[in-house]
C-alpha cells in the first residue's frame, strides 16, 4: 500500500476512535462540560494534560526548529519543559484548591471585580486564538502532504472533527479523547525515532543515538565508513556548506534568556493547561497528575533533539549536490529522491537553480553567478507566490522565499518531522503513522484552547457578569454555540496563519507570560495585590507585548532583526519584558490604592494551607 493509502487508513481509524470516545463521554451538565465533573483519574489526567500541552508545535515544529537552529533551538526545550515544572509546583495545587471553573473565574473572584474578570476573559480569548492558529496550521500541513489536498481543505477537515467532540463532549469528551490522542502521538513520534536511531547508530534508544557514532550503511553513506560521532559529522557538514556549526550558539545571550523565560512563565500562565488541574477530585490528585504529565511529556521532549539531528543529517546527505532531473545527471551523479518532488508540490519546499547546473545547492551566501534558469511575467504568480510554470530543470518555480542572498533550497521547518520517515526511507505505514500523530497533537491542543474560549464566554461573560439569571441548560447551550463560533475563527487563522507553527505558539506563550502569570502568582502569594493593580498590570503587560509583536511581524517586518529590537530581544522573547512591566505596574498601583477587603486577604491565606491535600474544599468569595 502506498503512503496515501496507509495515511488514509491510520488517520481514519484514529478519527473514528476519537468520535466514539466523544459520543461515549458527552457532557450532560455544565460541570461535565467545563471540568469533566472533577472525576478524572490522575494518570488519565496526566496523559490528557500531556496531549493538551504537547501541541503541533511540540510534535511537528519543535524538532524542525532545532534541526535548523541547532543549539539555539534548545530554548524551546528548556522553556517549555521548565515552564511545566514551574506550573506544577508553583500554581496548580493552589488553583485547584480554589475550586473554580476557569482562570478568569479565579481572577474575577480573587480580585473581587467584574472588570478584572472581563479583562481576563479578553486575554484568554486573545491568547487562545493566537495559539490555536498554530495548531490549525499544523493540521493543514499534514493533510496537504499526506492526503494530497490543499492546506485550506485540511484545515476544514480538522475543524469538523474538533467541532464534533469539543461541542458535544466539552471537557469530559476532550479529556478522554486527549488520552487516546496522547497514545497516538507518542507512538507516532517514537517509532520512526527508534527506527532511524538504529539505522544511523545501531542504537534503539534515540536519546543515546543522539550522542552515538554513525554506523552501518548510514555510516558508509554519510561518513565514508569513518568512525565518527553523529554530532561531529553534522558540525562538519554544516561547516562545509558555509553554515555555523550545528552545536554552536548564534543568538545573543539576552535573547536566549528572554525567550526561555517567556516560554517558562507563559506555560505557567496558559489557561488551557491550568484548567486541566480542575478536572481531578482532590488537591493531591492535582499534584499527582502534574507529576504523571511531566513523565509523559519527557518521553517526547528528550527524543526531539535526536529526531532533529537525524533529520538534518539525512536531509543534507540526500539532497546536497543531487541532480533534480535524472536525464541531466551523469552516470555517477545522484538524483533527488522521490519525497523531494512530493513535498515540493505542497509549496512547503522549493528549489531555484540559480546557476543553471541542474544540481540542488544547499548553501547560504550571495546569489550564484550566471544567468538565472527562469524567466516569467509578473502576472504569472498564483496566490501562494508560486510562478505558474517550471524552470529549465523542471522544478516548480517560486518567488516568495528565495531572494538574491538566499541559497537555492528553501525548506519550511514545519515539514522536518513529517518528512523525516520519507527522508530515511522508512516503510510507508510509518509515514502514515506520523501523519496521524501530527494530527493528534494539533487537534488535542486545539480542542483545549477552544474550550477555554467557550467557557470564558458562556461562564465568565454571561453567567458571572452580564446574565447571571440564565439557567444551567441555557449556559450549556451558550457554551456550545461559543465553541462552534471559536472553531470557525480558529479555522480562519489556520488558513491565514501569522507565521510557522512554533513561532506562532511562541507568541502565545509571550502573551500569556505578560498577562496571566503575574495575576495568578500575585493572587496566590500576595495579600496586598488588589483589583486596580492587577487590572492595570494585565493591560500594560499584554498591551506592550502584543504591540511589540504586531509592530515587528506585521507593521514593519523589514525591521525585524536584532539591530532594531529593544535591547536585542526578539518578538518571541519580548513576553519576559511584558511580564516585568505587568509586575511593576501591578505592584505600584496596588500599593498606592486601597488594600483588598479582609475576607479576600483571609482567602489568600487559606489557599496556601496544606490541609487541602485531602478532599478539595471549594472556596467561595
């Protein structure tokens, strides 16, 4: 069976499983729709949390970023993993003890203010839609390649599935669907990693193969039979091509620190992750599920650097210097593999034969000398920026990515994990499995984010603020309508994304860091923080961060470089500065205005009392 056939079978079976689970676990009350009735076992909640947290950015894009950025890509590993530890130790048990449905619910009650609640709702919706754009983009990438449909159609298919189990099942349906999705995504990530580790280093454990020596046929093909460490050879290949060494850092240290910090505190402020700790029966179960989730997350995160290095090594070895057209290649010349043309047709991989020699040159630097191998009128460009024609070597022409100073080959980093099995020539069923895993990762997180939007609107805006008289039945209906509207909005952002998957997700983390994290931390550990201070801090923090990102990514993308950034801090890391602004503003305003009421200060003290390790006591304000 070919790749498309295996993909259709495996993806269809996984989708059928998700639908059956959604029907079985459909929500019948607001408690089940919002927090799964608070009856989820810690191990199941740990798996669901891992699936919710490990999005398309983790599965598809993180290893792709590391594959291209090398050492600098480790900021994502450190930031996201460290952030989860921060959340599990610093916030999760206390928020679970507070016992509310949503993060805006906590903010509104802790800061005794409808205004604070509305500001928190606005932040939650803004963050969630920014984040979900990356997930739907990941869905579109997978479908466009493996089922050979346009990215737009792939997004629409994903929308339909998420609509079904998110709207029908709410948090209860999402939770048990995410348990299944974790099993699918982790199996799909590990199987090719183990295969490729054996092929390259004769080691079945990818984490060990990452630091191992090249061996077997791969050692002969890549290293000429020389006994050399994988990373040493990858450094050598990079230097031969004119890139910086794979294991060397190129980012400024202040930017590395800010991106890592933004990802860490952003993780601890993400509403769709925090809400998972409300679904367990007791406070001690929240702590236990956090530990289980960290274990499940570590399986993928310790494997990602190995996958990145394997993919980069195989990519360079298979395409550099290869002829695009077999008829132009001499007898001893290599020809590009079949996967190259297949991914080229998705628009996510492109080659321009700048020097007209018919060979793929994967090298940075100035344009090659000689007459360009293509000429086309300006009106022969489609809506993706592709020229409606092919070059002299038969390649699909592009104009949007390859400038005069770029190399001949342009690769969307989001394809590296998905293309990895094909590059390594693994069986077709493995390729289909990876497609199913990428969809599971994207859809699991998308569902959690859409539920945040839904509950923020139905519970926090309607029930708690503007329409307190509505019945539970009406509230549940409003939640489902809001979820449906959120799915449509998410689909649009997936079709028109503001960047590649991990980049978009990094922006969401920065927005969460600059808005929710200070409010949550002060809400748990400070009796002096008041509504005026926290509202001012959230507005100042997220306003600065969003403005910075919008300016450099959309208003003046031509200035999006280190020499123009504030103190050399990129848009991905600016959330750290936004967080500091939030803290400073909240502190100054809180200490220059009236302190919180006595009952609120007493509430803050009670939240931190350890006796909550037994049954969770629901705390009302």
